[in-house]
């Protein structure tokens, strides 16, 4: 990482202590507890890391919603991707997606960024809720270059789970007009990695992205039976390789906060 990137990462980590979280809200009200919960992402205890990851999904980004606290949380998550402790494991079950904490954090960034894509903007406006009128959405749009800068280096990671997760994090932020020039660089990686992934969701994402970018997806195989359950590609006989939190590739399982 170059000096500029290191400085940016350090600035993002300062968000944890420099943000007045008591003035921000998440799915259940005040985000006063966010610094403690987010700090636990790098805890030495695997259970604590898993609970912190669940907090990211189920409180700060509940049911794919962006909240005031989601924006500084995203900056913090981006800042800790380079931390060696991000290679640690988190708890898994048969609904979960594979990989280390770093892969999970990248998937969370992808989920957050997906809420402010061009497609999301069109849908929101159609339903009478333009993203430009929603401060958390504007906040995520504003920090897309930072999210890309943090995620992009991992698109060439030796760990395939991290590499694929990084690609899913980069794709949605590249709707940003400031970042369009990065698309061409990622096309072969999307084709070679996401397009041949063991996860059908990644293969479908590769096809949809390449087609949307005008690159074509000839030769890639999507989900042959769209009515199969979401984890149809997963080896059910080995539940230990999947994560306890099912949010990274599926819908949320918690009850809504209302």
C-alpha cells in the first residue's frame, strides 16, 4: 500500500473514535454502541468477530437498508481490510458464504454499495424515494472512490474467496461517473473469477455485469434452474465451510425492527 493509501486508511480508522455515534441512527435507534461493536471485528475471539459481523448486517444494514450510521461504518470497514487480523475466521453454517473475515467485509461493502447503483436509483425514484433526497444514500455515493480504493487491491488476491468478494465490492461502485474508467481493467477478472465461481450467485453476477457493460457473457454458465434453492451449489455434507450469517448472498432472516 502506498503512503497516500495508508494515510487514507488511518483517517478512516479515526472515524471510529472521531464520530459522534450517539447522534446517528441504525435499524434499532441510536448507534451509541457502534464503536464497541465495530471494534470487535478484529477481536481475538472468533465468536466476538462473528457477532460483530452480524451487527454489521443486521443492525447497520438491516434488510439492505442504509442508515445514518452505515456511512461511517463503511469507512471503518474499508480501513481494516488491510489489517492482518482480517484473515481470521468467523463462524459458519450451511447457509453461509465461504472465506475469512476479509472476504465477509468485502461482501458487506458490496451489499452497501448495491443500494446506490444506477439501477437502485431508478427503482427508488420510481417508488417515490429518490436517492438524492436520502442522506445515507448520498453519503455512500460520496465515499464510493474510497470503497473502491480499499477493495480493488484484493481483486488480485491469491485467496480466491477474497478475490471474488473484492470483485463483488468493486462492481457496484463502478456506476460512479468518477470511476467508470476502472471497468475495463476488471472485465477479464470478472469473466475468469466470478464467471467460473462455485457460487451460482457470483456466476450470475458476472453475466449480468458483463452484459450491462456491453462486454458480452458468451461462454459463461449461469444457474441452469432458477427455481433451485439459493444454496443449491453448496456441499451440504460439509457445513463447516459456511458462515453463520446468511446475509452476504441471501436475504436477511431477522425480523424487521418495526
